[in-house]
């Protein structure tokens, strides 16, 4: 599986041209996507509106772009501003199909790694359900007055008041082709532009907001110990990342002077203890998203490195101004 992903990544981002088969499949993808968008725009399929504002956070590409740290930052800032936000997610990779409210101790296998991370970091109500509309209505019934939809730009059935696109500021749209010939779920020109575009690193353009990920102090996977990452500077460590773009995590650690033995896994990888039992006895640093799936592992000297998203105050001011306008002119009732 890793080999297939590597080959696709070379075609998407490495300048290697996709073959005719991938281009034909991309054409089918384009036709089906256009038909689906038209069905909602023309009213053949009904958009479900909620009585509270809905903010959708997602990306036009596949793979990690930084949605989860942004959802965490948004949830905390909106709560501080007086909103009662709740988060809906499909719960990618979880077992079972029943709707679920995610608690701090919910296993990642039941809820998905990202919903678990969001629930534990923020304490916000988080609901996972393949039917995002049903999940959002459950949160409204529970007292939420604003919905954050995780990774739902293409989920047109859920009506939205604000769309936030998250984009990898280095890789951006790759070769600009649709899946599977390229990394795009939708081409930017095929849909109305999002209200906000947040770029994770790189150089933002005039209509973009820069998000910088900041690594926080390392926390022991087991126990309450906390160490500054500077404690690992000049040392050799195992670095584990099962996220959409592991190189971003590795490079951030390297910039702090940490020498890495890299262990990259596929996004949402479900770990087994033996996969992290490395021959060389070194400290192990892992992402917070991976740690929620490994918290019961008996791993000596294992550390979790949380990430905090930093955005300009002007971004939050613009978003809050948009949402405050919706307090007096709420979305239509479902």
C-alpha cells in the first residue's frame, strides 16, 4: 500500500506525468462531481439547513493539510467569544456505523483518531456520524449554537454559512488534476470560492491567511511528565507520524536540532504495539493524532508532541464579524 501511495505522490507532486488510465478515471471523477454539484444547485437534491450557523472546514485536496489543528483553534476561540460550538465528523477509520458522541475516554477505534483528538484537546461536544446532517441536529438539540463541520466541503447536503478551505502552503494543488491523476477532490474553478482560505506554511497569497503550526512541549505517552522539546535537541530519536504529510512533522522536529530516525505510516494508520518496538533503544516522539491510538501501549520513553495552530488576530476578527452578523440573521430552519 505504501508503494502505491508513493507512486501516486510522485505523479501528484513530483512532476511525474500521470498515465492515460489515471487521466481517464479523472475525467469520470470530473463528470460525476459536476453532476452532483448541479443536483444541489438546481434543487434536484435538497440542501438541509440548520437553525444555527454552520462553519465547514475542509480542503480540495486529499491528504492532511492541517484541518485538525485549525478545528481545535477555531473551537477554542469561538467558545472564548461566547459561542457554544460543537464539532461534527464522519469519524474516518472507526469501527461501527452507529452515531456516537465522543467523550474524553472514547477509544479511537470507536470514534476515529481526529474526533478523539479534538474532543480531548477542546472539551467541546463532538459527534461522529456518516450522516453529518443528523450529527449536526443532535448537537443543536444538545445546546450547541454553532456547528463546526470537519472535512465537509464536498458534503453539499449539509447547508453551510461559512466555508474555510485549508491548503498545504508548500504542496498546494500539486499538478492541478482531479483524482486519481492528481490530488484534487474538486478543482478550485469548478465551485464557488470558499469564504476563507487558510494556508498551512509556505507563502500566502493576497486572498489567503497564513497558519503556522507550533510544536508544544512533549508529554509522556503514559503518565504526567512534560518535557520541553529542547530537551531532545542534539539527541537521536525515533519519530513516528501516521498523518497525511509526515514530512511536515519530521521537518519541524529537525528544525529544533533533533536527529531523527523517521518512521512514516499512512494517514489514519491503526498501530499495533510491535510496529513501535524498534531495535534501537531511543526516545520516541509521535504526533498527537497517532498517540490517541497508542495510549494503552506499554512503550518506554515515548512522548507525544502536540501542535497548536497560530493564525493572525485579523483572521479571527473577520470570522467573528461574519458570525456575529448571523446571530441576528440566522440560517433558515431545517
